[in-house]
């Protein structure tokens, strides 16, 4: 009987060691690719880190429970683990519901448009950013000439700001350059909006009475509007549709955690 128990512990220990080693290797590799700027690796890395932590923790608790003297502690830890996992899953589903609820265009006639950032690739708009710019062009074609604020500073290895890349993209496609205002210092959504408000104030907009349309990807729109409203803007949304399903899934997954952070910080 003791031999059976010992073999069981050995198997659990071996499994734990193998899975932990694989998790460390995968996490290290994803961290390296993230450091090297591999496209979209920041989202994949979060998933790998999170899943590795959950699996290794569960196996560790199971291994601990194999020893009689730690059995009671292991049962308590497993209960806490499962409860925490259930709460986390429920919160994740709730946040995804909010993201989906905001993933639509509700802007009609507005006084100003703010295009949020999504990064450049070789000094040109990334795929996600092009979709946001194209959504802006579609809106302008429908509603006419409206002032546009393009946001985004200078990223690592780039020679032009994101705002300048947006300006070039829009003007080449017929948007009047006199209607484009640049904000070239921001690095995230909060700064996009805060600095865009500063640009509005410098150019004579009555911010309190200006109806704004926030242009961003559909998965990002709920949080972007929340930030804009907290900053004092009357904000509607223009949703840029994400072209590929796997991008939508990856970004929506990450967005749930960003939205949770916004609620906590708010």
C-alpha cells in the first residue's frame, strides 16, 4: 500500500516538474518575443503567463495534498483556488458583456472627432489603426466635413509620430488638412483623450458644449467612452470593425483586464 502511495506521489511530482519546466520555457520564450517587439505578442504573452500560473498552481496544490500531513491545508487551498477561479470567470464574463454592449457606432452628427491610437508598423498605420482611420473616412463621407483630432506620440524606432501618420493617411484620401488637429505626445488611451481635450481648448473649442465622437476598435469602445466621459466629454462612439476573428478574440480577451483596471483606478 505504501508503495502505491509513493508511486502516486512520484507521478504527481514528475508531472508537476515537467509542466512547471514547460511553463517556464514557454513564458521565457513569449517574454523574449515580447521584448523583441514580435507583433501581437503582448496579448499572447499575457495568456501564456496566466494559463501557466493557473495550471502550475493547481498541480502544486494537488502534489501538496498527496502528503498526509499537508492534506488538510491542500483541501483548503484547493477550495480557495476553485472559488477564486469561479469569481474570476464570472467577472471576466461580466466584463466581456460590457465590452460587447459598447461595440457599436452610436454617433450621429457631432462637432468633433477624436481618433485613438493603435500603433505604427514601419512608420505606417498598423492594420488595427487603418481600420480606425477607414471608419473615420466612412463617417466623414456620410456626415460631411468635421474637425478631426489625430492622437499619438513617437514610438520606439519610429521617425514620425502616430498623429502625423494618421494625418498623412487622411489627407491622401481627401480630408481637408485644415480640419485636422494633431496631438503628438500621448502613449495610451487616457493620454489620447486628455491631450486631445487640451488640443481642443487651444484651438477654441468649447469643450463642455462640444459633442465628440471617439473612433476606435469595437472591442475598445466601451472603455474609451468611459474614460472620455470621466474626463468631461459628451462622447459618442464610432466602432471600427476588426477584420480578423482571431485578432478580435485576442484583443477582447486583453480588453477585459484593461477594463477591470479602469474600474479599479476610476
